[in-house]
C-alpha cells in the first residue's frame, strides 16, 4: 500500500498542477471541494483502470500480487467500481475496511469480501 501511495501521490501532484493551472487558487470553498472530488476521481481512474487491465497496479506487479474474482477470473468493471467506492469508505472510517482483514477468516479486506474479489500471490 505504501508503494501504491507513492505512485498515486505523483499522479495526484500532476493532476493538481493541471487543476490549479486551469482554475487558479483552490483554497476557497467551492474550488477546494471541486479539487477534492477531482483528485478522488483521478485516483479512481488509476485504480480501476489498472484492476481491469491485468488485475494489478504497478506496485502490485512489483510485489507479484494480483486482484481477481474469487472464482479465479478477472473482475468486472462493476466489481472494480464498487471495490474502489467501498475501499474509499473503509479508508475514510479510520481504515476499518482494511483492519477487517485481521479478523476475517480468509484474510480478505472488507471491500474484497463485499465485492467477491481477492488478492493472490503470483
């Protein structure tokens, strides 16, 4: 997760530069919220695109981890979108969706349990 965070940080810096170039200062109320939503959507595009094209982000490739359906097939776009939404919510609640794996019988994150996904070592 740390490696993915570093890669995502670089992408979000570039996206913020584009946003600020187009709209200027984003510290005031409406632009600040638009920037936050924009960055959340940029992160969504990064993760969902990677998951749908090989089941791996660059960090997952490095660590030989792949996302798949629990039946062993590639996940659908619907699953990828729901996984991102639920992971965002789980992260927003102090990481509860990720800590779930400590107590799950199959060591699945909550968003994986709810979407029928799993992370496997290649």
